[in-house]
């Protein structure tokens, strides 16, 4: 309506997290109809709208909240409600929209007075379910400007702006096990055979005997090609060092039944061989 009843900030974070933080002020009905009453927020709103300002506030705020929540937004709404936040009417208004008063949820349902000359807790911070349980509390009079007690909540950034867990990199299985003498020897033998087959040693000696510093572009090309071939042969040798079972087939009941059948017959054969060795 453009009469300053609430303002908001909209924040977009990770994993499509959208949080709207709202500050609101609900007008209070003036105690007198004299000159003083004409300068209240209630009277200002009444001059703009023809309906009761308090009733219009709750109706319009309800529609706004419903549209924001329907859009998937998280809500934090802080307000001077000018009505006790433990009142059944405001509790129903908020709870039907999935909003909970954060500070009383943490510190109990008997909050202290908020207004310096009042006796009720008329200020409160309501929020969507993800924010329940955050740290929060009340401040002493005079710690903030004005005649109201300050209230606060400490919202984790991950809850406010969303959180995306870093992808866990998959570890690569090394086929060449340098700590295993058998694997190491197999790699060396295969690499030697490949080097002999592709005349790597001869090419190394030729390069050694003919190259001088600085290296010409032609010999640089020969050197780079030799290096590429050596690396390729070494990788091929390492690849042959170990057979890796990675589950290339999707699990199924049929596959599992087949595996169990194979394992059963392996055990039968193993036991049979053991008996034959014992009889021998």
C-alpha cells in the first residue's frame, strides 16, 4: 500500500535457497481522539485507507506472507506488533503459516516487557522452521536507541543462504603397487619389453649423440615425441599390473543369485580338493 507498514530484504543463496527478512510495525489504536491522536501512525494510515488500519495490517501482511511462502521462500519477520506475542490471535496467525517466535521458543513462553513504560512483550521475531533453535535473546533497556528493549537472533550463514556440500572426489585405484615387489617387477619387465619393441633405447642413444645446445626445432620435435612415447608405454605397463573389479554391472537379484551359486560351487570344489589331498 506504500504506507511503510513493513520493509524487507530478499537474499538468494546456494541450492536455490531464498530467504526474505522482514521488519514490520503494526499500528496501535490511539487512546484519545484529540490532537495527539491525529499524529499517530494509526491516524496516518486511516487517512490513506478507508478500513481499520490494524485489521488492514493483518489482512495485507497475511496475503504477502502467503505469497512469499508459496514461492518457496524462507521467512524471518521481526516486528513491533503492539500486541502481546503470546496472544492466541498472533500465535495462530503465525503458526498457520509455519512461523515460530524464535526467542520464546528458546527461552520460554514468559518473555519480559519490551516497551519501557509497558508490561507486555510486544516485540518478537517469527521465522520458518529451519531457523528454530538458533541463538537469540533480550537486551537491557538503553542498549539500543529508543524506548524498547532490543531483541536479537544469531542465524547461521548456512541456514540463511543455503549450503552446498563439496563433491567428494572419488579416489583412483593405483594399479601399480610400488611397495609390492611382484607388481614392481611385472611393471619393469613389461616396460622393458615395450621399450625394446618400439626401439626406445636406440632413440635415446641417437638423441644423445646428435643433440647439442641449443636444441634445434627439429631435434626438439624428436625429443618431445620420444618423451610422449615413453610415457604412453609406461602407462600401458602400469595398467597391466593389476586387474580391478569395480562392479561394471548394475546390481540385481538375478546377479546376486548367480554370484552366490558360483561362490557355493567354489567352496564345494575347495572342500573336495582338501579331502583328496588328505587321502593322498
